[in-house]
């Protein structure tokens, strides 16, 4: 059985979908949910689902990323994950941390990468007049929102969409894509999954 740790910063709706997927004949189980924010609503959701949680409050590290990442690593080392999933984790990780999990850490990003790395992806897609948007699951490499694509889900952008409308439409496809990619990934298959 593979062991999966999930890093979150917020609501954790993707995290919930990942946890709920790891049942029955699924080859992985969730072993830890780790947040940089003690107030992240996802922590309670994880506890309700019976998954151990931990917090490393980034505010206590006052910009010392290396020390913050070292503390994250302490928790992860105890949990001994085979795979680390970033699910709405809003801190930039040091190269050293990323390299520790090279080939074993994946992220979901709310755009059709390589378009719109970074923040405010939905507003940028609407502003650009794009006809479609979506999400990408990719292997994490030291460059932000790069790394080989493991899956993408696409949605249309409708006339008059606000960034919030689009975010909700994209989130629904994130919830289908991430569990599908995780399962394939823990089975050792990195063939990308494309959802319409
Ligand atoms: C998702 O859109 C994810 O792609 C991102 O932040 C959002 C997190 O949502 N970068 P949740 O915490 O999984 O509900």
C-alpha cells in the first residue's frame, strides 16, 4: 500500500476528494494532511475523515523559508509518504524541499499549463479572451508551476463569466481530475489523463 501525504492551505475540497478516493482496491491510503495555516478549514475536514493532521504555521518563520521547509520535512519524515500531493498549498517551496521529493510530489494548478502560471489564473484567462480554461496536475519541479503534465481538464469560458464563475466550473473538474491522476500515478503510470 502506498502512503500519501496532502499539503493544503485552505478549504481542502481537492484534499477531500483525494482522501475519499483512497478506499477499497485503491493502491494508496492517506497518512497525513499538513497545513501552513492553523485556520485552514480543510484541517477539520481531514480530521472528520479520520486522517492525521499537522500544522506548520508559516507566520512563525518570518520569511525563513529554509526553516519552514525543514519543519514541514520533519512532519513528512514521520509520516513516511511515498507520494506528496499539493492541493491548494499556497507557499512556494525551496528547491531543496522539492528535490527531496523529486518524482514523488504532484500539484494541481487551476489553469491549462503552460498558460497562466502563478496566481489569478481565472481572471487572466477571461481578460485574455480565451474560450476555454481548466486545470493541470503536474509533477513538481523547482520551477513554479512547471514540471511534466500528468493530466488536464478543460471547461468552456462562457460569455459574461466572472472569475468566481469560472473558478467554480474549474474546481468541479479539478475534483474529477486529481483523484484520477493520483490513482494512475501511484500505480506507476505517468501517461497523462485528459478530461474533456
Ligand atoms: C484550487 O483551485 C487549486 O487548484 C488551487 O487552489 C484551489 C484550492 O481549492 N490552487 P481547495 O482548497 O482544494 O478547495
